[in-house]
C-alpha cells in the first residue's frame, strides 16, 4: 500500500498597497499638525514680526511708514514715562507673584479641608469675581474707594474715627488699591488650579508623614508643596505674565493717575498708539515688554523646574 501526498499550491496573496501610502507614512503626522502651525504662524508669528518691523518706523496710522531704525528704542529708554510704567508693572507683578499666588494656595488648602461646612458655596463665592466684567468691578471699587462718599472711608470713620483717605488719588496708596483689586479678582481663579492639584495628592503621603511625627505645618512643606510643584510653577508663570500686561484696573480705576503714578506698560502702549498716534513708538514699547516678559518667564521656568527631567 502506497501513500501518495498531494501538495496543494496556494497562490501568494497580493498585498494591496493602500492608496495615499506616502501620506499615511512619513508625511501623515505633519498633515495632521499642519492646521495648528498655520494658525499659530498666522496669529502669533506674523503679528510679532509685524510689530518688530513697525517698531523700526514712524507711522501715524495713515500713509506709508517712515523707516527710522532704532530711534524709537533710543527714545523709549530715555522716556521717563516708560521708566515709571516699567516700575509700576514690576510692582504689579510682585503683588501677583508674592501675594496673590500664596493667598490662592492658602485658600485652596482651606477649601480642601474635609470638615469644612458649606464648602461648595465658598468655592463658588471665591470664583465669582473672575466671571464679572472688569467694568463692573471698576464701578464697584470706585464707589468703595471714593474719598468723600466711599464705603471704605465711611466704615473706617464710623468704627475707628479715622480721617478720610484718598485711596485712588494718593500716588502711593493708589498702587496698593489696584493691587488689592487684582488680588480680589484673580485669587479665586488661581485657587481652582491649586484645589485640583491638592485633590490629586495621594493620601498615603500624608499618612506616612504622620507616622514620622509630622504635623500639619511640616506636612504642608514636606508633602504638599513638593507634590503640587508643577501646578505651582504654572500658576506663578501665568500670574507673572498676566500682571506684566495689566491694563484694566489702572485704566478703569485711576486712568493711570494721579499723574502717571499707576501707569502700566500696557497702558503706556495704549496711550502712545491710540491717543498720540505714535504706532511705531508703541510697537517698540510692545517689543520691549515682550522681550522682558519672555526672558523672565523662561528664568522662572528654569528656577521652578518646568521641563526638568525627573
């Protein structure tokens, strides 16, 4: 008996090359991210380059700009108004970073307490100022800070017998008043970030710290702060950038006054461009502000460890 085995030859399957293979291959990622870069270049890179080009000219808004080179920058650094605006913006950024951010962290720590009654109501109350219009906020605080009929002076006089204070008319006090409004308006917004970070800190870390004998204060510095460092760095940098471009509060409350005591760099740019029609000069001030903010924000990124490999 013989056994015969037949071999069946199966024809090789032809692999069909997908259409558009080149796009699905190496070029596919670039096609998908191209809209972002197009929009980024159109609305970010092009305006920056246009501002730099405009800063080298003298232009009143009509006709062709006249090229003046670096004259706008030379005039800018000799302008006492711009120097005062830089000092005022430095004060506002110091208030935002050194006062507003720590207060927001402490408020978030309090709102994160488990035994806090009416916790949701407090969270909403702290966030409400962020959704109010800056014009409404300015109107409210203009009534509060009014020298003759303001609520603050009336309360201080009734409770402590203090004389009326010109909160928005004194050059030194006006900066503090604007800083207080900045604190009141932004602390709730920053609290949201800190509260989200605190809720993501593992409870096992606090338990381990408690076993080592750490109290609430020591746990805050050894557990909480290291755990929320990325969020803290983000909040510090964004607060600095926002305060460096502060415009609403000085413009609506004091118009930059008394004199130029509360003038910010953003308001200086607005005056140069839209009140004096010095668009090239205003563009030069904007480029200087951009360079300063970019350099300091990069320094803060390095100092706070953003992007550092763990």
